[in-house]
C-alpha cells in the first residue's frame, strides 16, 4: 500500500474513533440532534401526519415518552394497525383522516403490495375526509405543535399549505418532511420547493436525514431525504453563545487545513 493510501486509512480510522468518542455527527439522527442542539425547546406536543402503522410513533414514544402525540392515518386497515401499535400508551390519540391544503373529500389510492405507499387525490365523490392542520388544531384546542412530522407520499407540501396560520405565527417549532432531491423524482416535492415555502415563514433547515440513494436506476446520487426545519422562535431560543460558535468555526477551519 502506498504512503497516501496509509495516510487516508489513518484519517478514516481517526474520524471513526472521534465519532465513537463524541457521538454521531450532526445529521445522523434527528432525535439525537434535537436533544443536543435544541435544549431550550421541550417536545410536549407532536403531530405525526401519515403515521402509517406507527413506525414513527414508536420512535416518538421512545424519545419523548411524556409528550402528547396525535397520529393521523386515513387508510382504514392501516389505521387499525396503528391503533394496535399505540394501544395502552398514555397521551396518544389517533385520527382516521387525511390532511391537505383545504377541507373536502378525497379518494384513496393504496398500493396493493405496500400500504405505506398511499396517495390521496382530490375528488368530491371521494371516500376519505380531508382536513387542514389549521382546522384540526382549533378542534383539538391545541395552541402550538413542538414537532410536526409529515410523510404523506408526495402531498407533504399540501399539508403545510393547510397550516399557513400556524406557520405564520410560529406555532410550529420543528417541521419534518420527506423531500425529493432532484427534479426527475416524480413522487416527492423537491427540497428547494420546501425551503422556499418555509423560509417565507422564517423557518430554516436544521438537518438532512435518512438520505436514500436513487435505487430505481442505481444512479450514484440521492433520490429523497427527510428534511427538518426549525422555526424563528426555536432558532432564537437555541442560539449558541458567540464564544461557542467561534470554537466550532475554528475547529472546522482546522479540519479543512489538515485535509
């Protein structure tokens, strides 16, 4: 092995040991990052939109066991699985409805082989109720959402459009959406579209998670990822001290010089 090859391996091994010692770097796990970086934003109210069978609910219950969790799932069979998952948990409420940009009715389009691939098309003769987040929080008498997770197979932006009042008042502290990472992805809304929409309300990108490669074609680039945004009040409350920011910037500069 050449000297350059040995040097590269040494740098890789050093970085791996650094991560073991210091914990995973920012961007590996949203719950760890929230716990480390957003210490002044307690997670007491969570909305899980597109809860499916309760996969995310399990994570939320594990990380925030005392939080009030509202799970939304429109597919009857999947909703029954969701109820089974969260049965007996305190402060967890399930709602069999879809969320969108406006109130109405919708038609479910469920993939026969995978009930996680469920889409809703607008149709006045549909079979599922569609409500907006702004309406839901009024009905539930919820004044603020600490963590809003959305995974609705391409309709995440419509859910956000139905939460314009909440977003404009900064009543949502953290927003997680599933975004497409290039314009040829026909299913997911593009990351740039989410950024443009949320930045108008003062939200900024906090982290990129669950990065998924372009598996249908095996091309060497990302297909989708989960984006987590934080609201203006969350940013203000959790602003780092200037001296800590200076240390962080200095460390990044030193690493760059070493490379």
